[in-house]
């Protein structure tokens, strides 16, 4: 091997001493240069690799071992937390979820704990948990959706807008069983409404209503009616308020509590009043009167004296 190196060196010297006019010799010289730089680059790459390995040996990566027992334990904590969340015991749920995260920091567990924090009004910890969930799983649609809800509560609408769009993209890439596109379109429609993007709101609400999955919400019709009203499309808005009342009438019997039924009835009364105002704007006085009479009947059923007095005054003005 030593002999070979000596031979190569002699050849290189003889090439250097030959006239530059020889094309053959120029090619040999060029190949020598390429070989020389290849050796240099190889040496540099090898050096970085060796230094990197030595750094790894002197600063070893943490050796985290996830055993089957650890995973089962983490799963048990999550199961306990879900029961506690249903029972409304947020403090106990957070403790269980924290224990699960300590055992196995999973994206969905951070998301669940973030939801618990958000229900408690601890928005700072909720936001930190949603961020952690997304660091672990960048296509966690539920974490994006929850963070959109949180940013909406914080009135950070631009951040919420980014999150809801990311939630929709993540849902298409990695569908979550607890989300559906109907709800995602409805939430984005609401954000468009608050951003005064009326056309965008109408488009999103329309897409929400066109979806087959999930259940239709009267709020979607009512909020699209607001967007139509802002656009001056009063007849479309009236039709949507009518549809909102229809949905309430279909769903109210299945509503679990009296308080919720009363809230739905109050919403229907409001929709009738808004429809009456729009009918007056387009000169349809008889339809406006019918709307107000329907609103008055609901006020009587709710024993809402304040609303009864207000609607009676409006009816008197029409007469």
C-alpha cells in the first residue's frame, strides 16, 4: 500500500512538469483535482459524524422506556377522567389526566385536559395543553378545533380563524370521530360573521347545512339569516328565521331539561321578532303581524311579562 502511494505521487509530479498544451495531461490533472477535493469533503463529513457521535456518547439521549404496564396505567387514568368530566368534577379529571400524561404524554390526553381547563375558565393552562397536544401530533383536528374555541373566547379572532382552517385540513387528513365537517363549517361561518365577511359566512353556513353527518342546529339558520340581513337579502333572511323556528319545534320535545326547552323557546320568540322587522322592511305588514303574534304566544307560554309588553306595543303600532 505504501508503494502504491509513492507511485501515484511520482506520476502527479511528472504530470505537473508537462506542458499545459497537452489535452491528455489536462484531463489527468483535472481528475486529480476532483479526487483531491473528494478526499477533503469525505474527511470533513467523517469528522462531523465522529464529533456528533462523541457528543451523543457524552450527552446521551434520555432513555424513556414505555412499557405495556405504563400504557395500561395511562389508559386507566384517562377512563377515570372521562367519567369525572361527565360528572362535572373538573378538579378530579385534571388530576387523573395529569397522572396519565406523567405516565405517557399523549396528544389526545393533553387535548382532554385542555378541555377541562377551558371549562374551569383556566385559559392559560388550556392554551398550553392544546399547544402541547399539537407539538406531539400536528394533525390533531380536535386540538385545533378546541384551540379555535378558546381563541374565540379570548376574542383573538385571527388566531381562531387560523386554527379552524387547520382543524378542517387535519380532519380531512386524519378524521376524528368526535368531529364532523358540519360543525367545523358552522364554526368557521360564525368566525366569518364576526369578521364581517358576510359572503364567506353564508358560504360556510350553507356548506354546514348541506353536510349529511351530525344534526342540524337552529343557530346555523339564524346566523346565516344575520349574514343575509347584512347583505340586504331580506327574503333569504326571513326564510332562514322560519327554518330556525321549524328546527326548534322539531327538536324541543327531545331536549332533556326544562331550562333548555325554555331557552329554545326564547330563541324562537326572538327569531319571530327579527322576521317581523324584516317583513316590515320589505312592506309585508300582514306577515310581520303574524310573526309578532307568534312571538307573543311564546312570551305568554314562558310567562315573560317584559317580552309580552314589548310585543304588544309593536302590535299596537301595526294596527
